């Protein structure tokens, strides 16, 4: 009797466990077949919440999460596992997005610097071209000014040479025509000023001086003549001989008497 009671006591818990297992299996089967939408909906809700959180944090595209089938069938534990995977992947995607934004920023900065460098190069090239054009224009202007000046100088030189040639011809013609009159007047006066010579011959003082200078340069008769300012003295070899004789005869005399006597000798008195 005691033995039967002990067996019964041992079997009751086993029976309860078996019933519990069967009950659990039945519940699991129902969840999978008929009423399994509850846990799946819970998982989907958690999945959507995780995706929404990732959207809000990173602004990324929709995240797909795959849940393994070999779980315990309990929605709460599966939901916690999905949320942890979503955050980890979201962090990875956030870092990836930050790196993409950084790379994009660096690319934009490079493009900006390249555009700035190109603008600076273009400005430098434009300035060089403007300076080259300016230098070329300035060089052309100087060349034209130099040519114009050279032409003007050549024109003035030719004009001056023609005028000098014309004046030389005029002087030569005047000398050839009137040198005899000037020579005769000077020989007769012996000592005279250019003013007196001009009035005696009918020439200007400049014309009379030019003819007299030419006579002194070309005529042997006038090679011993003397100039004292605008006063001319016609002296010949005979006059020098008379002066030498006078000085030998009179010896030392005063300048006053010597001047008077010399003038008398030169004038032939």
C-alpha cells in the first residue's frame, strides 16, 4: 500500500509536466497556424519602430532586418534582439554617412580651390596679356615718335644745308662781284671801322665784314692785315719795312708819339 502511494506521488509531477509540455506545444502550434499574428505583429512593430528610429537619426533608406526562425517563440526576447541589431547597424550607417558627408565636403573644397586657382590663373594670364599689349603699344608709339623725330631732323638738316648752300652761293656771288670795291676802299683808307667801310661801299656791316674776311683768307695782299675789334688795318710788307726803319731810327719813344707816327706811316703820309 505504501509502495503504491510512493509511485503515485512520483508519477503525478511527471504527468503534470507532460501535460504542460503538451499544452505548450499546442499553444505554439496555434501561434504558428491560427493565432500567430500576435507575435509576428509585435516583431514587425518593433522592427518598424527600429527603422523609424534609424530614419530619424540618420535619414537613411529603409533598413531590412531578418529574424531567425529558431527562436523561443516569445515576442519580447525577439524584439529586444532586433532592436539591438538595428542600433548597431544604424551606428555603422551613421558613421558611413558622416564619412560620405566628409568626403563630399572635402571634394567640394577641392573643387572650390581648383576653381579659385583657375580664376587666379585666368586673371594672371589676362593681366600678362594686357601688359604685353600695353608694352607693344608703348614700343610702337616710341618707334613712331622716333621715326617722326628722325624725319623732322632730316628735313631740318636738308633745309639747313640748302639754306647754307644758298647762302654760300650768295656770299660767293657777292664776293666775286664786290670784293674789288671792298679791297680798293680798304687800301685807300688803310685803317677803318666796319661802320665806315659799310657806309663807303654801300653794304651792311655784316656783308662788308664777310667780304673782308674772305679777302684776308684768300688774297696774298691781305695776309699781313690786322683786326682790332671792329677796326681793320690794311698792312703790307712795305708798311712793316717802314715801321722797322722808324723804330731803328728813333729808338725808344713814348707810346703817344709812337702811335701817332705809326698811324702816319700806315696811312702813307
